[in-house]
């Protein structure tokens, strides 16, 4: 049995693969930026919440109110690179 016969044939894509690779890199970089913002503000809020000054607690509360939106944007920006990977390398990757 030939193991390479188990890999399905790639589908034809409607544009040059360079465009899809460019948009993959662009959306992945945006996802990384949102992920860094989410992680950084979460850590800042955590350390500010340990301090007892009123200014630090207000900063932690303000960050805590905006953090769910940052998490949502991070997740949404992670979907686009996954879709571009599925188009480019759909015969090698399976996501359910």
C-alpha cells in the first residue's frame, strides 16, 4: 500500500496562491497583535488589582471592562488565518 495515496488531491483555488499566502500572513499578524494586547492588558490588570491604591484599582476595573471585547476580537481575528490555511493546505489539515 502506498502511503501517499491516503493524502487527498488538492482542490483548485480561484486565485494565485501568493494572494492567499499574503492575506494569511496579514491576518495572522493582526491576530498576534490582538493576542498580545489581550495578554498584556490582562497581566497589567492582574498586577494592578493586587495593589490597594484607588488609582490602581480603577485602572484594573477599567481594563477588566474592556478585556471581554479584546478577547472576542482576538478569537475573531484567529478565524481568518485558519480559513486561509484550510484553502492553501486543505489536503493536509483537517479542522472539525
